C-alpha cells in the first residue's frame, strides 16, 4: 500500500512541477507583452489648505497656493488635465519653462476655522522608451558642447552652488584633465556611488554642500550634488522630478511638526539629473532607482528608472528655481502662522477595453491548456503505474516472482478482487 501511495505522490509532484513551469511561462508572456504596449495612468491630487479654528492669523491666498503644474509632454509621454474642482483661470509657463495653471478659488483668504480644498486629475499616456547606444570611446569633448547650452544650464543658480570653493576643488580633483564628457560624468557617478549613502531626508532637501558634508542624501540630494559638479566643469545639467506607479505603496506621513500631511496611494515621487553629453544630447542620470545597480556606473544612464520603466511619468524640470529655499520658506511660513496643508496623491493604471479582453482570453486559453496537460499527465501516470502493478501481482501470485509473507497475500487479494 505504501508503495502505491509513494507512486501517486511522485506523479502528483511531477504534475505540479509541470503546472508551475507552464504557469510561469504564461505569466512571463503576459508581462512581456504588456511592456511592449503603450500604457496610461490616472494621476489624482487632492489638497486642503487649513487655518485652524484656534488660530489668530488670516491666510491671504496668493497665486502660489492656486498654482498647479500641468506635467510635461515629450516623445515619451503625453499628459492631459482631465478634471479640476475649480476652473482654470489661466495657464502660463514658469521660470523653469514648465506648463502651469492657476485655479479660481472661491475666496482670497482663510480666516481662523476656514479651509479650502481642491482636486485635480490627469491622464498620462506613456510610450515605450529607449536611449541611443552610448560608449566612452564615442563620447564628445567639453569643447563640443554648444555655448548657448553652457550659458543656460551651467550657471550658479537654483540650488547648485557652482561658486562653492570646496565643491570646486572636489569637481576638479575628480575630473582631473579629462576632456571626454561621458568619462567625466562617469567619474562623478563613481564618486557619489562610493562616497554618498542613501538616506531619506523627509520633506526638506539638502543643498549640495550639505550632502557633501553629511555624506548622505536621497534621490534629488544626490542628483543635485552631481549637477553641481557637472556645472562647475561646464557640463549642462539640471534636475527632473517625476512620479512612479507603485501598485503596493500606501503611506500616510506628517512633517514639520504636523503642519504637512502627505498621503500616497500607489504613487511615489523621484528625482534624477539630466546631463548634456555630445554627441547623444540630453541623458538621464539616476543614483537611487537603477535596474541592476551601479556596479556598472553607466547603468545610472542606461538603466535609469525614467528609461527602464513606462511607469515613470516626468512632472517638472528644475533648471533655475532654488526649490530648496522654497521648501524652507514654506516650512517657516506654515509653522510661524500655524497653518496646515493636507495632500493626497493617487496613481492608477488604466487598462483599455480591448487590452482587457485580450488579456482575459489569453489567460483562459493558457490556463485551459495547463489544466488539460496536467490532468493528462496525472491520468496517464496513474494508468501506467496500475498496469505495471497488476503485472507484478500476477507474477507474484504465479510464483514467477515470489513475494514474501503478507505482501504476497495482499497482492493476491487485490488480484482476486479485480
């Protein structure tokens, strides 16, 4: 009896392995097929500005509180504003050349006990992405960078402390006398990889000299140190910010002694650098969200999240604005006046009706095939084993192969009952 049980277990085990292998193949096929298609997302944001009832000050609402960013449109993505709780009064382009809009609020101030809330929603279409093949020996030199780009994206503006002597010494000591732009960029990537530890800074970003002094920083902190080093050497660069679709992410955090609450649903925010490298033009450089890690320093470019994932949607370029100073000013303003901001961001991936139908049909076909093969193997295995068992029993009962004791008696009883 034990022998029969063990045989059945072996058949079931083999069948299970087949099911796992086939199902893995089916899943892989679905995922790979999905990656090759355009995808779309709904990005929603709800913001509440609150002046508590026990407050003593009036919050005079400025254009800054009414401003919303309208995302970027480029060869990789198209983003549309599809809904807003208040109408758009006007649209404009900010000093970093990002499209923005101004909402029409129903009031111009918040007295103690009052608040105002607004919600906006965007649809983002994301295309498959790729970069040109890059190699150090094919890199252009510093002399090949257009002068207008150097003037526009290599200055001491924004959070980039190009005139800081300590950072100047660092940049030149790393770059040495190298002239190939990609080689210089690679050397900066290696230095930051080896010397700067990732650490989330909450809601208040570092200046590059702070990241250098602390030897730590998060995504945009590291990117800003890199940008500063590049600009010191005359390499055009700036910061990019985007959101990432993260299906399992759920966070609810407060900052600045409770004056800011941020809720994230399936969304994360990320920063990386954009650097100009001839002959390829603008390339991303990412330090903290890289496929395969930075053992190969050029993965910071080739496998940057914005290239590797269609789930990354670019939000804004920061080319001039000192957003670090803006964060500090906002923190002081909220705490000194006892005002509060609540913000909830959510990102959802859309599935088209045709795509959904095709995926369901493909899933049923594959799982139907898996089930058919599994049942066939199980039945065939058991049939062959029972057939073999009966032959052995008959031989045992006819003394062709003499079973011993109780084993022979059991076999003969089974034959007589069959």
